[in-house]
C-alpha cells in the first residue's frame, strides 16, 4: 500500500479523554475512532491488527477441534426468558422492540441462542461431543465504558460452547480450551495466567480467568511466581489425550483475582507471591446443565435414557486484546543496583520522576534485595525496556539500557536520558 493512498489519520496531540497508553496510541496512530461512548470504528490500520488477532484465535480454536459458526447479533427475548436471564441481566442488556412489538436484544453473550440450536438439532449421544464457536460483536451497556477498546460497550468476542454427554467428557472439553487459550495468548507474545475466578452472570462452579499482567489492569491479582516461569504448551499438544495433568501444572499453583483472594488463607510465602494488576483477556466456564435443562438440550443416551447435556462456555476478548497487547508492552523498568548509595539513589529518583512526568509507565525497583532477583522479576513480568543504575555507571555518568525483545544492552549517558524518555513518551 502506498502511504499516499492509505487512510491513516494520525494525531499530533493526545486527546484528553485517553487515560491509558493503549487508548492514546490507538487514537494517535489512527487505529480507531470513537463513534459513541464505548463504540468504535476500526480504521484500516486498526482493523488489520484486529483481524490478525482474530486469525490466531481462530487457528487455535480449529486446532483444538472447535467448529466455527456465526450467530446473529440481534437475539430474540424468548430464549432468554426460558433460561431466566432476560430479567436477571438487568441494565447491561440493550433491549430493542421491533415493528411488531416483539422484544429483541443485542446479544451480550450467546449461551441461549446456541443451546436452542443444539436442542433442536442434536438428538443422539452419537453426535456428541460438539464444540461450536463464533467471533462476533457483543453489546453490554457498561455503566462506565473506559480505556478505549479495553472496556467498550460494543466489543468483539470469540465465544464458544461445548456440549457433552457426561461430566468426564465436559471436563475434557474444558481442559482443551484451557490449553488452547494458553497457546493462543503465547502466539500473541503474551503470558496469560489462568486464575480461579468468580462466575458472575454466566454461572457454574468451575471457572478460570486468563489474566495478563499490566500496570493499568482493572483488577488486583495475586499469584505464585512459579506460574510466570511455566512455558506454554507447544505444538506437540495432543487434544485427544488426557489433558488433566497438563492443566494441573497451571491450576495447582495459587492464582486468584481480587474477589477470590483471601490474604489469611493464601498458601504462598510473601516472597513467592506476585502482587500485580491484571487485564482479563479471557474467561472459561463449566456450568453443567444450567442452560441445557431449561432450553431442553437433551439427547438419547447409549442405554436409551434421556440425558441432559453438560455444557461449558469460553470467551476471549478479541478487541480488548488489541489494547491489552499495547498495555502489556509499554513499560520501563528501572533497577537501582545499590539502594542506599547516595549517588545511585539520587540518579534513580531523578530518572523515575522524569519518566513519570513524561507519562511513561515505569516500575522502579527500589527494594534492597539482590540484583539478580531484580533482573529476574523484570524479565518475568516481561518489561520491554530496562534501565539499570549502578555505582560504577553513575560515576561515569552512564546508565545501562536493555531492550528485552532483542536481548541487547547498551549504555546511555545520563544527560542524554531526557531525549530517550521523550522518545518513549512519544510512542
Ligand atoms: N459467555 C461467556 C464466555 S463465552 C462470557 O461472556 N464471558 S465473559 O463475560 O467473561 O466475557 C469474555 C471476555 O470478553 C472477557 O474475558 C473479556 O476479555 C471480554 N470482555 C468482556 N466485557 C468486555 C467489554 N466491555 N469490553 C471489551 N471486552 C470485554
């Protein structure tokens, strides 16, 4: 594409409503424009990114044996009445009346629609298991849409739904998605941590949120440091094999969101516990017969008896991921190698203040612990830029800069750091 032809309306100034770096960047780089509160138009450059993310999600779903469908955005109130959620969903549901006075709604999720299809079309255990997904726009009339595409009202979600004959098989479907999610995020360069989660309006008793660590995350999260060191499942994953032990490699480690974390009961020592902020980029649920029962998703089992299907649902925030990837990737880590040394402390405090004043998100490791531990932490959290300040460097008027992705180190003069910071801030 010739730049002269491209529709890429970039902005010199940062719009005042953009409070976090991904929102600022997405507006300034001409990726999106807001059409109404929490509703965005994706411009050519942004839409390309969205489609690439969508494609990774699609490939990993297909690999795990899910089949793609496309459900409507506008749904009938009827199926939601059957499940009992039409009234429960409250003000987050955008309700519409058509010209015949029929009650419709813009789907916030699709458990009812897909369960209704399966109830009508699948009658025998021989046609199970099934796992159906779609990548479709959802609408939730959030009270406070904010942070651009991170918490929109209209947003793109990959949602899928598994249908199984019994608990064992449903648990296998859940495990497949658990592994597929770890792989999906890893392909995007993200380390997503599965955390025990609250099930909210979707319901059920087994659920994991997939969280990536980022300063601007909406929730506080707590997890065992060991989780950050686990490599994602590779191409050798065999989805037909028993995946329980692989899933337990992750789920046996302590990891909880704010609502689930109890400091009194936390089994992890303070020095092994990561306390951070996180962005929820996916959420998986097993909820048994919560929807299949009221919607009549029943099949004939091998012994001729009627069996109500066991279900799970699995969501990935596709449009949120565009923002989340930016949030997880723009941060500077500042390491003070000799806390207590007057010169090191003074240099670090100044750099820290300058970075903050320039609006660059920074973690300053001012703890009086071994340098090795500090480097390891910065690497684990995946901070892309590291500035290291040590006594020798400061004497020579220099700090070390490391770019994580390239694993390259260089030195920069303290008096050139202002320009370097300005460069980061401009991004
Ligand atoms: N039916 C289930 C799974 S299919 C469901 O709706 N789960 S959910 O409510 O947790 O949403 C799935 C994912 O969509 C979330 O993990 C989050 O990444 C994304 N998401 C939820 N609300 C928003 C929003 N307002 N803006 C952007 N993304 C959102």
